[in-house]
């Protein structure tokens, strides 16, 4: 059976616990990287991670991009979005489709 987890600061991820999601607190790249690697070994299907931590752990996250499991998904923290989640989504869609179909007009388009 596959599991779902969320990694981030306490205030951002605690609410996920009520949904039955495995919650893990991290405040730095070292702890977040360790958690991602452990969860991958333990067959977590989906790992949500706050955007701030995702930016710090981009090399680790990139190692799992080609794998089906785990899907590592950046989410905004309780402080709001940094935009990295959308950037990663755009990159993945562009890679799959060949063009950026999710372009954002605020990014230099007219």
C-alpha cells in the first residue's frame, strides 16, 4: 500500500495530519533531503513539500523526476507561494508536450 506525506514547517503542514497524511517537519535542506530519500525507500507514492524547502532540495528532487514513484510536488507554505511549484510544473509539461502550454502572461508575454 502506498502512502502520502508532506514535508515542511510545522505551521504549513500540520493541517494535513487531519486528512491522514503523514506529516514531517523540516526547516533546512539537510533534514528535508534525508526525509525525501527515506520516503522514497519506504515507497511513498506522493510527497508534498513546501516550495521553500523544494528550492533548497532541488538536486534531490531532480533525482526522482524520472521515476514514477514518488511524485514530489511543491506546495505553497502558509507564507504564500514563491512560484517554484508552477515553474516545475511548467518544465514538466513542456518536457512531456514539447511546448509550454501553461505559459503565464505575466512572465514577459503580451
